[in-house]
């Protein structure tokens, strides 16, 4: 998930995270391994939605490719807008997920940012099977269906409940049984029998990765924060595409140690941090760098987000768990973890979660991104910001844009709105002390 290579404004220094070099190395290894497998025909390749049953696929011997990661790369390199109209022209609406439309358009034009990032890779990897989970949206199912037709590869998936309040045993049983029902088809494609011992090993590594990623993000609770949301969108890469592997675990141990040292030394991601914000909704991938720099000039740190926390799976357990809480098999813990995701919960649960984040990360205000093509990850359309402000007194701003389609985004209007919002934060109370000097 690369960001455009731009230089910061004069006088603004960007603090690089040293572990970034290692992250780039293992991410390159991930894509080169997929490319080699495609060209040799072994191991088999499974496409998977980013919050899907990746653990099962790894345990079945597949290499796993995540098209949403490719969609983010298309957005971050700012080429997605060239491809979206291509998908529109074959019947995919401009209103649906711009990950889908930019990715399909790029495929039809036979282009990929992987070629520039990783010399020698000429295309996305061809799938042997495509596995989706609708815990994010319906669009992922239709996205994978397009490629299933193109590559004549089997399409299987999981239908997840939405608007979930309390996660019940019925929810867990439903998703766990759907996961198990995938096994015969996966065995047929992979030529390998399901091995529960291997499943538990992969799930154990995925759990460890998840715990470490959570600890990485929670370093931002320090005053000042050593990590920003914009850093998180880059360093979440291994948690998305490599969880269930030792490489991801080792990387987050390295990153966590660096950030904990930063926190002890009061090294701030934003020099002179004075305000702390929460970002709800999708990133605007093609504008991560300029937005990061804008907030830095305003001495405002976006310290936490709904999005980066989407890859924290507290419920994973290699020992398993039954729908009622006892020990049975690992599918129950996976089912619970994938149902507890913020995106599938009721508004009441979402509001409670955001309230907890406001307290934990000492948040001064919330930015809601209203993403044109991603209604499922947009939480500003049904009164949530107003309810939170009324109950908690937390100020907010809603900015319009999109995850990939930059035609939906106005840089000038967004900058003006953010500057006014930060000024509003300063007028609500005495200008807060610079936390790098120990005050707040």
C-alpha cells in the first residue's frame, strides 16, 4: 500500500519509521512468491477478501492474494481514476465500490501498479479459487464473481450477518458452519486434505499478529503520539496480506519495539502535537500524503481510526471455542472474530466503540469521511456524528471524498474545512499546551 512519492512542504519534517524498510522487504517477498507460484503452477493461489477466512486458506496450503490490497495500491498511486470509467463502460456503476471498478478497469487495460513496484511482475496472480466474505459488503461477492468468470475459477464464500448488536451463538454457528462447508471445495482445488493441526498453527500465528498489531496501534494513546493514522495505513500491510505467517509476527515485534521506544522518549509523529483526532471511514488513498502534511502543519495528530483497527481479531483462538463459550474447534473463534468487526455491527455498538476510542486515545474531535462509493464504511449518513456530539460533547467534521475516485474529492474545500475545524477546536478551550513538553 504505497503512497505517492512527494516532498513535504518547506520547513516540515516527516519522521520516518525505521521498520519501514523491513516492511517493504517482506511485502515484496509476498508478491514475488505469488508471481512465482502463478508461473510455476504451484502452490495453488486463492483470492480472498481482506477480512475473510484467510487462515483456512493458508492451512489448506494456498498462497493468498487480496484484491482489496491491490485496489488500495491503485488508489495510492493515483491511477485508479483512469480505470474506473473502463469498468463503468461494461456495466459496473460509478456508485459501487471504487476498489472494484478501479481494479476491474486496470485488469481490462492490462495494467497493475505491481509492475512498477516490483520489477518482473507483469500481472496480478491468476486465481485457482476465489473465496469471499460479505462481512464487508455485497460488492466483494460481485467483484470476485467477475474474476471467476474471467479465469473460469470456482467461486465460494460466506454470507455474514449485518447490523449485529450482541453476537449470539446463532450468529457464530451460522458463520462457522459456512466456513466448514468450504473445505470440500478447497480440498478439491488444492489436492490437500484439511489438517486441523495445521489450522491451529496458522490461527495461532494470526492471533499473535493481531495482538501485536493492536499493541502497535495502541502506542498512539501516548502523549504525544508516536504513530499517526497515516502511518497506520501503510504499516497495516502485513496484517492484511500476511497474517497467519511468522514473517508478519516478526515484523510487528520489530515495529512495536521501535514505537514503544519513541513513546518512552516522547517522540511525536507530529511535531508540537496540540490536538488529537479520530478518523472514521475509509482512507482517501490518493491523498494520504497531502492530508498527513496538512495535519502536521496544524500540529494536529490523527491518532486513531476505525479503519486500521479492522485487522484486530481479539476472538481468535487456536484452542477454538464453542458458540456458548466452551472449547470445541477453531472455526467458532474465527466466526466470532469476523462477526465482531465494527463494519457489521449495529449503530449502537459502533457508537459505544467510538466512545471507548475517544477516551482511550484522548480524542479532541472526529473526522467522518463520507466516501461516495463505500456506504458500508461510511457512518455519517444517519445521524451518528450528531448523536455522539449531543451525548459526549465531541466536535466533528464530515469531509466528502472517496477511497479511490479522486473526482469525488475537492482538495481546496477539504483543506479549508479542516483548517476551520482545527481553529474551532482551539476556540472551545484555551489553546492546549504542547504535549511534547509534558503538558496537556
